[in-house]
C-alpha cells in the first residue's frame, strides 16, 4: 500500500511539473517593443536599478518598466509580492491623496484567486513623480496585468515562477 501511494504521488507530481512547464511555454509573455520606447526627459532612459533585460512599455501617458524573464516575487502568506513602479509625464502633487491609476490582474493559464494590488501611491524622486505599487500574485503562472489611468490603458503578460 505504501509503495502504491508513493508511486502515485511521484506520478502525479511529475504530471504537475510537466503541466507547469507546458503552461510556461504557452504563456505569451510581453516582449520589448521595436523600436524601444524611451521616456521623455527628465525620466531616465533606463532606471539605475534595472538589469539589462528590462525594458519600458507604453507611451508618455502611461508606461512601466518590465523584464522579460520569469518574475520572482518575495514569497508571502498571500503569494508572491513584487514591487512595481508606473510612470506618466503629468503625475503631480494633486494625486498624493488618491492616485489616478487602477491596476488589475488575472491568471490566464489556470483558475486562481485575484491579483492583490497594494497602492498605487504617488512617490517622488528628485526629478520626477511616479506611482509605487506592489503586486501580490496568489499563485505562479501566466498573468495578464492591466493598468488604467484616465483614458489610457496598459496591458502586458508576465510569467510568475521560480
């Protein structure tokens, strides 16, 4: 009985791993645009903390800094937490009480709970304002993220995994 249970556990585990690999291969992760989007001054062409595989996606009305590889979040009781900035040319002091941006997300490759969004809140660096948020993915997998600001929408797909 113990051998049968162990064998079934191993087989099911292998099937789950194979399914996860298939899901990752079929996830249409957003790639860097061609030509590359370069934010207007005073925003930097690349954030200092960004690794080379990061890129900007969007327009001057709303953009984000993405990376193409799997997103690795800080594991929490709620899922995987990733700090995430959003940018626009006209963010200002009038939004400090309530940021004029909303962020949602949904898993594309399997049923999952909703994406939890902390913030966004308005932050300021010496030369520009931005929206600071944290995205908490309840599970690994293929996720579509959408940010809405005024009449602009920015949507992209990421793989969250180990």
